[in-house]
C-alpha cells in the first residue's frame, strides 16, 4: 500500500512539473527551482509534513522535499538559537543530499568520459 | 520600433506553425517515470528502516544519498539522458534530476581540467535550486519565527 501511494503522489508531482513545461513553456531548471520554493512554502504552513506521512517516498523523493527540509532544519535550530539559528540550521537536514551530490558528481565526472 | 514589440509580434505569427506538444502522452510518461523513481525511493527507505535503525523521519537522508549515487552513475554511463528524454519532468523533478544536473554539468566541462572544468561547473545548473531554496527558506523561516514569537 505504501508503494502505491508513493507511486501515485510522486507521479502526480511530476505531472504538475510536466504541465508547467508543456503549457507555460518553462525550462526544467525553472520548474525545479519553483518546486523548491513551493516545498518551503508548503512547509511554512505545515502542509508538507502531512503529505510525507501520507505518501512516504512519494513526497520525500521529489525536489519539493528539499525546500521542506531546508525550512525544517532552519526552524529546528531557531528553537534553540533564535533568529541567528535560522542561518545556522538551514542546511542541517539537506547536508546528506548536497554533500553526496558533490562527492558522487565529482567522482563520476573524474572517472567517466563525456558522451556525445 | 522597439525590439520587444517585434519579438512579441514574431512569437504571435509563428504560433500556429509550431507543433503542439502531446500533452497527455508527456504527462503519462512523466507520471510513470516519476512514480517509479519514488517507488524505488520507498523501497530504499524501507530497507534503511529495517536494517540500519533509521526512523521514518531520518530515513529520507540515506535514501536521497543512494538515489543521488545511482543517478550520478547512470549519468556517467549515459543512461540517465535517455530516461530524461523519455520521462521529461518525471526524471527532472525527483532528487535524481538534481544529481543528473550536477554530474552532467561537470562531465561536460571535463576537458577544461579538474579545477576549472569539473569543480567550477559542478553547480552550474543545480546551483539555482540551492540558491532559491536557501533564500526562500530563510525568508519563510524569518516570517514563521516572527509569528511564533509574537503570538
């Protein structure tokens, strides 16, 4: 059942992105950046957490969860340190994603040859 | 004669000549590819929760890292571009698209050297995501914190 909801919700988020590309002629880069902002916005209203509870990886795998994690880390650290904490905690939860993207991206670029 | 007006007029003129994208087929492909990537993510999450003592909230981190590793390797051997051509937004919106953007930008500039080519261009495409994410999270965080302290 978890897999079904992950498929349905994750796929639906991608369809929204595809419609933005086809109808409003946005580039994929514009779609992903607006999705990150959207994820942070939804988390600001506390909506995104419910979506994760409901859809699991269907909500954590799309890039919207990146914005949600950024805001989540910032708010958690703001609890302890006030306004300064927002800047301290912003990359706390996304650290795994960003550092592994840097590491693996760098290594793959070193090892493989560019195609085409 | 302003340049912008000319551009708009030109865009209007050629509009009937441009082929319409097959909306339904594109959406179906995006749904399938995006949904399948999320199903793989769900399986990874379950795997980390059963064998590595992660809970539902923390399991997202190793899952994202694993998906990024897979996507970086697939980009390296040239498979992810094919998935991208088929799936459109279905391959760009999940976190794997982020990894693909980083790896492909680095690969493309490999000939310029390790420092000036790979390292400098690593965030050429994906940097926008981090910039907008951090700026918006900062602003929303400020607003939410201000509300919380005032209430």
